[in-house]
């Protein structure tokens, strides 16, 4: 089964398969887009790829 990094970042790292956790390295930069919906912050994007302004505006 193939899983993209974007799909993996959406999951809690503790739930990752042991085989995937061995590749984790500290200090890797991740990017997030957080939007407040009804006063509650909701993560719209979390990943290793920096987004363009146009991509961010789509959220």
C-alpha cells in the first residue's frame, strides 16, 4: 500500500506503523494552515511542502 507524506502528516505520529516511524528525523520543518471556524482553530493543511499564496487563499 502506498501512502503519501501528506496523508501520513494528517495522522498522529504515534499511530504511524513502526516501519514508518524509523524515518522520522527531528528538526524537519513542517508548514500549517490553521483557520478559525466558529472560534475554534481547525488545521486545514499540515505538511512538509510550503504552499504558494494562491494555495493558502484556497483554504
